[in-house]
C-alpha cells in the first residue's frame, strides 16, 4: 500500500483503538466478549483482511506495514486483535502460502470481509510446541478424506466457520513429514467444538477444543490439492514464522500502553507530598521499561523488513517473538510494581495486561522453542 494511504489507515485505527475500544476494556474483560458494535466496525475498516492480498479483497499490507498497524492494535486488550487475527494470520496464511488458486478465490475474499472466521487447528494435547507429534489422521476413502482426532486451545473455535486442520496422511515417513492441511467447514458432519476455555487472561478472546469424528471432506478440501499431500508441516512453519513477527508487534504495542500507564500514574500518585515519579527507584523502573519497549520496537521493524526482503524468515521472526514476548512480561511486572497495591486490583488496566501478557510467551511457539530455532539457525549442523 502506498505510504500516504497507509498513513490514513494507521491514523484511523489509532483513533478507533484509543477513543472507542480503550473505554470498553473493562466491559470486555468482565463479560468475556467483544461488543457487536466493535466487531462490525472492524469489518468496515478492513481489519479482517489487512494481511490478505488486494486481489482477494484485503488491504495487502506487507509485513513491514502490518507490524506498524499491529503496534496500534496492541495498545488495547489483545482480545480485539484476536477476533480477526486468525483470518489475517496463521489461518488465512495457510491459504496464502499453500492454497490452490481455486481455494484462494473461494475463501480469501470471505475471510477479508469478515463474512467467514477461520481457525488454525494444529495444536493437540500431545503436540504443542512440536507439531510434528500430532496424532490427528486423515485417510483416503475414494474421492474423500476421513479425518479423526482432537485439537486443543484453538483460537476462535467457538466462532469459526471453517478450520484449517492439520492431519497425518502418511505414518510411514519421519514425523515432520507426512502431514497435510485440510479445509474443514464447521458444518461438516462429525465436527464438534467443546466449551470455551476458562483462561487466566485475554478474556474476550475465545479458545476451545475441536473434535473430528469420521469427518468426511472431498478432494478439493486438501489445501494445495494433490500437490499439498504431505506438505502441511512446511506450510504450518511458514505461517508461524509470519505470525511470530505479528505477535512480537502486538507485544510492543502492549508495552507502549504499559509504559504510558506507568508514567501517568507516577506523575499523579503522591507519597509524602511528592509525585512518586520524583523518586529515583520509580524512575529506574520506568527507564528500564522505556528501554525495553524501544528495543522491542526497533527489533520488530528490522525483523519485518528482513522478512519482506526474504533475507531472514526464520531466526529473525523467532528472535523478535522471543524478545518481545519476554520483554512485555517484564514491562507488565514493573507497571504493577509502580502502581503498588493499586496494580493488584481488578479494574486497573495494568493488572489486566499483566494477566494478558503471560500468554505471549507460550503460543505460536514457546520461548524455549524460539531459543532452539535461533540457536540452530546460527549454529547450523554440528
């Protein structure tokens, strides 16, 4: 997108987040739901398709622009971004990375408009950070595939219209091969979604288990067609690499909000007749958080630029996700400390963000998995 047009989009999103969403954060947290008015506004603004190519109805933002947009989205409850994050991110990118032209033409415009919500169904009870251990199976039966298995912690599953399901199609090859991806409509016989998970934080963002019991899908449901057989793992890794930079940007946006909350409180809260911001130990906490935030901001921009250029699609994304997710946890902890007892009270933004931030070190690859990817990427084969 031309920079001038993108600047207008960015300004609109910033205004929307700060004037319409921020005032509703407590309500979203307490009710565990995004108001329909915000959902409709996000569709109208094109937020369901900002990363989907323009030829399919999206905004077509390259990652270097996407992360700047996500900085703004991260300033508020992550539940808002999660509502359309799978369409733009790991679910939509399954089609962008591995879909046939027919699959892209059929599904991507629906994802971009928000007509359809997609979920990325990879994680299982015994296959989380290492998806090569997944046990869900898909076997051929004539012109159909029959899927069996269960998926866990699937974002947007209670709302999803279609699932991008990863299943083992060839048990006789190494674990990270023999996996294929399938488009499975919510309406397919044998698909069931469990109750919403009751999480520590990120209320308003829904996850649930997805069960597949002899689910039959026809040949066109195989992502990539016959060329996609046994290539699901590669597709998943490409989607996750893009998603890791996206999540890193979200963490940076949250860190900015936490810094602003800390600075505002330190300026107005008095102790002994003086604002607590005059105390050097409080200044030290804030200085560390500002430094962390700025380092994360610079790292994400650099990782996104390298990803767009194709010069680093592995170590860079993992480095950004690892640093930014750990960084926002530190910034959230300091924000609670600056607030003192008030920071431990429900209804105070930093308390909610403290709970929300913890998940970033786990999903789309734990910090420990990012360490492994980074180390292997620079060490090579030993």
